[in-house]
């Protein structure tokens, strides 16, 4: 489902723990890390899509999280042409996303990367809120920066400060 400008509606999820560290998922069989995200299906609201994607990618149910905030507007990124399937070239430009900031009220052990038959991540860790954006694939970095800046207001962070600390906890695998 594309909008008239060629963008697929999507949600992004910044999941934080009680220490305001964020969930950082490692893409399955890749060396790239990202926040959970996924498409909005026809007839779904962004919030419904967020809860579905949270369950599919992280194994968490609505009772495991509390919504702290969401972006006011869509944030867009273009996907490089060489990443677009040939049959979509010319019509598909990229993603437009509503980002949600969630507080995990469940336990780390509630996370299940194998909640569905087609997992997105094979490992995860908690990272400092201001994740090093060099870890994010280049064409998504600006959207991550915008989402983190806008949603940091809900955590009491100074929006313009940057923290570039090392991940605070060990990486968890999906085994």
C-alpha cells in the first residue's frame, strides 16, 4: 500500500527500559542493528500496527509496554534504487513512518525474538538512548535522529545533548 507520493506507511518503535536505555535489535544474519519497525496494513491505525509489529518482532504484548509518546507527523526516508525490487522501481520511493516511544513495564525475559515463524532479529541488547547513528544504515539515519530528538521530550532528556556511550548490557541471542 503506497501513498500517492510513493511512500509505504510504516511504524517505528523506540522501546526503552526503566533506565531509558533503548532496545537495539540485530537484523537476522546481518551485522546491522536497528529499532523494530514495520508496515501498516490496510485498515490498521498506526497504533494497531505498532502493537502487531511489537509482537511479531520482539514478542511483547500491549501489557508489557506503556506508550510514552509518538511523533506528530510522518517522518520519511527514501530507499536507494538498488535496494528496490525491479517491479517497484518508478512507483516506490521509501517509507513514511509514525514513531512510537514505549516504556517496557514487563521483564527482559518477556522479549521473544522467535514469536513468529519469520523472525526479524537474531540478537538484541539495551543501548544508550542516543544510539551511535553510524550503526544505522545510512539512508535511515536522519529519520532516526529526528525521531530520537522529538521523542526525547517524553523522557526528560536535553534534546540537544548527545550521549555516545557503549551498550550497557550484554547482547541477548534468540536461542
